[in-house]
């Protein structure tokens, strides 16, 4: 376990409410959860922009662009910079999966 320095004035107050370590751990969990939710929101917003632009989720797009030559040609013609979009879209999709997984781990632990 890592040690955390807490100002004495806060420690005295926390002791009045019960187990200090449990309270600190709960506060940290709440903070981390809020930060992860913010990351999920940002990633979701970014993936939705691409999903709206290409009218499908990233996994479907990636598969179709690799396996369907007609679709590939259609996308290339409609948007010559689609590969850059795909890289950014993949990043945000992976971010969304990662942070959703982290959030689920926290929520399922409790």
C-alpha cells in the first residue's frame, strides 16, 4: 500500500466520521470514477462524429473498407482523407473501450 500525506486538520475531522483509510479510499474512488466518466463522454462524442459522418460504427467501417472493394472505392471518392479519419476514429473507439472497461471494473468491484 502506498502512503498518502493528509494534513493533520483534515485527519482529525475525518476520524470523527469513522475509518480514515476507508473514507480516503472512497473519496479517491469517487474522484477516479468522475474522471473516467468524463473520458468516456469525450471519447463517445468523438466516435459519434465519425459514426454520423460514415453512418456506421468503427468496427463495421474498418471491416467493410478492408473487405469490400466497392465500398472502399466509394469512401475514397467521397472523402479522399478517409484514412486520417479512420486513424483518429480508431483511437477514439479504443479510448472508449478502455475507459468503459475501467469504469465497469470500478462499478463491479463495489
